[in-house]
C-alpha cells in the first residue's frame, strides 16, 4: 500500500511541475509580444538602402477602390499563383480614404533599427482620428496592446490564409471585439500615435502576413502591400 501511494505522489508532482513550466512559457511569450510586437519570420538580409528613420507617406488625392468581391467568392487559387498576385486580383480597399498608394513603393524594404531589419510594412500619414477601414471582408482575431505597435488589430481574410495588421491606432471603433466578422470598408479604428510612433506624427502602420499552417495571428510571412494595392502584380 505504501509503494502505491509513493508512486501516485511522484506522478502528481510531475503533473504540477509540468503545469508550472507551461505557465512560465506562456507568460514569457506574452511579454515578448507586448514588448516587440509579432515575431518576424527569418528573411534574407537586404542591403541598407534607406535611412533608419521612418519614412511616412502623405495622404494624397482620393483614388477610387475596385468594387468588393462577394463574401463567398474567395476560393483557394492554383498553387502556382504567388500570394501578392492573388491579393492584387482581389482589389483590396485602401485602409485610409483619400490616400495615394503610389508613395508606398519601396517602404516595405526600408531599413529600421539602425539598419538591422527591414520595415516589412507601410506607414500612411493621416490626421489623428482619421477612420481606418477594413481592407477586405474577414474576422477580427485579436485586439492587442504592445510596446511597439500600441493599439493594434489583427484581421484574418475570408480564406484564413492572410492576416491584415493595423497598428499605432488612437482607439478602436465602438463595438469592435475579437471574433467579430467585419465587411470591407467597415471602420475598425482610428489613426493615432500609440506604441512607439512619433507623438507628433499620427499614421497607420499597415502590414500583410501570409499565415502558417498553424494559423496563429502572430506568425506569418510578410507581404509587400504596395503591389497589392496598386495591382502591380497583375
């Protein structure tokens, strides 16, 4: 009888130790996300061709967006269609009204962190509290507050293969919540300077990720928004 009790004690102790380790790993991952934003996938190093200071584009003349695709029209493309080309064919809506996407060219590869990393996103200058629109139908999967991005939104596309990332928001739109379905053009937030954005330079930091097979909102391969918005891949 004593041997059985001792054996049960050892099993119970192992379970408790595993739970403690799991909690510590989860807490560490959450801290890293809030300090540094979503982890960046490994990419080949690119030459430093731009200054380390952020280059932010100025909103220009209004440019009409293509009509939205039907919610049930998104289907998996042939395997040989590059992600940029697929998204360009969808005609994503511009996240900020009256913005000109042309100045976004090259912003994706600009160097940041003293030249140690690529930007892998675009910055769109706009007045504080300018509405930010969903670029496509989809689902709000995460509302996240981080040291780098400030108030952020992660939105999945209808196929669950791509994630749209909106950062440095002043505030969220009323009623926005995780798990909510949104339609193209819905206002989901407002331009601001939260996170590490310059306090006197409100802008939207926008990025696109191709999700991994695990479909984690914080993991993916970055995609240049410029050819997506301009249809340059077509």
